[in-house]
C-alpha cells in the first residue's frame, strides 16, 4: 500500500492510524503546490481531486477522503473502533463532525486572500465546535468514551492546527492532546515524515 501525504496536513491522521494498526505501507510525499508526487509524477493523474490523503492499494485502486481511509483502517484494526453496530455509526458520526465542522473551518488559514475578519470568524466557529466535542471527552478518556479510536487521531491532527493558528484551546483539550501525543504511533509517524524530509527514501 502507498499513502500519499503532505507534511502538516490531515494526511497525518491516516498515517498515525496506519501506524496504530501496524499496517505495512510505503509513503509518497505530494507537493501540493506543484501537484507532483515524490517521483515527480502528476498527482492529479493519480488522484483527480488533487488532495491528500490518498491511499493506493496493491491492485491500483485508490481510496480518498479522511473519513473513508480512517474507516477502512478501523475495519482492518478493530481495536481502533468501538464495538457494536450503533457504536460504529457513532464513529462515522464523529469522523463526519471532525471533517465537516472542524477540519473544513480551517480553510481560511490556507487561503492567502482570507482577511483577519474571516480568519477570526473561523477561529470563533472552531472554538465553539471544539467546546461541543470536548464536552464528550472524559478526564482520561477519548471522543467516544474510554476507548481510543481513529476519531481521536483525526481530532488530534486538527488540534495541532488549533495551536498553529491561535484558536483558543481549553485545558481539557490541551491535556487530551498531550495524551494522544504520547502514543508511540504518533512519534513513529512524525519521525518517519521528518526522516523523509532529510533524505527522501522509499519507506
Ligand atoms: N475532503 C478531503 C479534504 C482533504 C484536504 O483538505 N486535504 C488538504 C490537506 S489537509 C489538501 O490536500 N489540500 C490541498 C488542496 O486541496 O489543494 C478529506 O477529508 O480527505
């Protein structure tokens, strides 16, 4: 399998989840400005949507969208999902909330034409969305209760942008973020991406 990623983006969620699942995969870094993958190929020929993450299977099929890739990883590694039919649907509910209500509201920070009013508006919306999701997290728990899931990986990545773009962050979410940050899969994914920055290798 080959995961197309870009540093500092939501593809880190797929990367961490795949490390959590102990899956074997290679990485290809995408330059989102030139839309070229690591081999210099036109990424839009691989993923016409042009964005990461994208996961290529050995048979050449491509899976895109954070929600889909994270759900697929959770299928492969059931320990990263809650058990029970309704609980699985709750996982999709939470992934959708993180994607559409939190992740998407960071778009003004990617657009150079977005002014401070628009960015401050986005900060306020994100802070409110986070307030609601934080209310579901117990002191030592995760977004879906006491069980760590792929939804935590996705939320964790968006919390990194919260810090980067000066969105207010509660103590509770800071503590939650530190808890996720201590997971070996997070260090493994970050180290693997960092190492490739120094000397790109086929790993
Ligand atoms: N709907 C997609 C959005 C993914 C997305 O926003 N990817 C960003 C990085 S976080 C990207 O590749 N942006 C480059 C672009 O859209 O040109 C998903 O949830 O996977």
